[in-house]
């Protein structure tokens, strides 16, 4: 069923649902439609219960992590948070997933921008990986920085090294990569990144810290926002965030249909 723009309600066979860490999973789904039509920055809204069941009632949004057009397979990387993601983690190869997609807007690549710094915090690295692949395919210079609490994302590095050569991984407890926060590193070395376009996704504290670091620096920065969602298609206004508009004014924007990519410097975190 076509819902508007290119989004459709789709069924896709699960080809893999692999545990990457304690509560971290990677799921591969067969979907020629998503592989043909989805672009970096977009997401899918997944039904997290069996057909005919209504609990949880609302679909759950997930950024598209990888697209393999050769085999018509797209991938999501997800953390178990609650009922919906627990349900996903129990699905087996061969079962059918019901989802709506592609949703949201693709990120816009500015003509002439050659250097990109992608900054991901926690599961925020997931949509950034597809963006990194897209930018490297365009021969852009891509540097990836990721920050995690601990070593949960250890296996994920094997995916990352297939996409980018230049990256740094930080953990708060030092159990994987360098000890510390990517934002502290960026703050200390900001002069190195003056000619970079930033694209970031992660916890609000990380996005807010980046906004503070970039204030007044005239560096372009896109943030992929991840608000709780209901409809996922721009109807319910359940996912709005405040975006600066002019001096001391703001407007509400829907993360699902106006985003999820926004100018980081215009996002109001309160
Ligand atoms: C555009 C978008 C892309 C996303 N991409 C990914 C992804 O690639 N991988 C991934 O693992 N997750 C992603 N998320 C978050 C994911 O949608 C939630 O983790 C999921 O909906 C939780 O469902 P649940 O039923 O398991 O948990 P629930 O029972 O609904 O919630 C469990 C806990 O998680 C919190 N939570 C739920 N949704 C969100 C959210 N959107 N942001 C912050 N906290 C939340 C709740 O407050 C609650 O504390 C994305 C969210 C958005 C909006
Ligand atoms: S989730 Fe309904 S408008 Fe965004």
C-alpha cells in the first residue's frame, strides 16, 4: 500500500537477527522496495508484534543502517529498550517483518563540501553508518567519531572498518577504544575540524555539547534527532521539537516528517 511520497506498508523476510552484544542486535531484512527507494538519513517504522496483535500498538522507528542493493537487503542495528525491541530480538530467520518506509527526509549534501566529521553517540551510530557509506561512495573525506559507555559496541567496529578508514572510538570507562568522550576530543582539537561539515546523532547531552562547541564557529552541522514517535508520518504532532526561527523566536517541527535531520545550531534543547 502506498501511503504518500514513496512510503509504503511492506512485509520483508528476516534473513538474519544477530546478537552483537548483550542487548545489541543487527537485523537484515529482504526488501527490494526499501533498497531501491531509501536514502541516507531515512528510517523505517516497524510493527513490533505479530499480525493481528495490538501490543505494543505503536510501531517503533529505526534508522536504516545498511543497504545492500546487490541482494535487496537492508539492515537495522538496534538496542533492546522495552517491549517492542525485545519482541524484535526474538524474531528468527525466515519470519516476516511488517514495516512502513522509507520515512523522513534524506540528508542533504551541500555541493562543494568535501570533508565530513560524523559524530555518533551510542546507538546514534546506526544511521550515521549509512550516511558514511554514501559519502565515501561520493569520494568525500569522511572521519567517524563514536562514543559509548562501555564495550557493548565492540563487534560493531568490524562493520565500521568496512566503511571508513579514518575513525576514533571512545568509551567512558576506557574498555574499548580511547577513554573519554568524543565531544571532549573535538573541543580540544576543534581547529582541525574547521573545514569539516558535522553530521551527528546520539544522546541529547552529546548534541547539546556539540552545539556549544560549534557556537560562533561558522561550521555547518546536521543533527539527526530521535524523538519518541507515534504515527511516524507527520499526522499526530507527537514528535515535535523546538527549532529557532529568527531572533528569540521558535517554531515546532516534526522529527518524523520535517526531519529527522535538522541544522544542529537551530535545535532548542530545553
Ligand atoms: C528516527 C528514529 C530513529 C531511530 N533509530 C534507532 C536505531 O537505529 N536503533 C535503535 O536501537 N533505536 C533507534 N531509535 C529508538 C527506538 O525507536 C526506540 O528504542 C524504540 O522505539 C523503543 O521501543 P521499545 O518498545 O523497545 O521500548 P519502549 O517501551 O517504548 O521504551 C523503553 C524506553 O526507551 C525510551 N525510548 C523509547 N523510544 C525512544 C526514543 N525514540 N528516543 C529515546 N528514548 C526512547 C523510553 O522512554 C523508555 O524509557 C530511533 C528512534 C527514532 C525516532
Ligand atoms: S510521530 Fe506523528 S507527527 Fe511525528
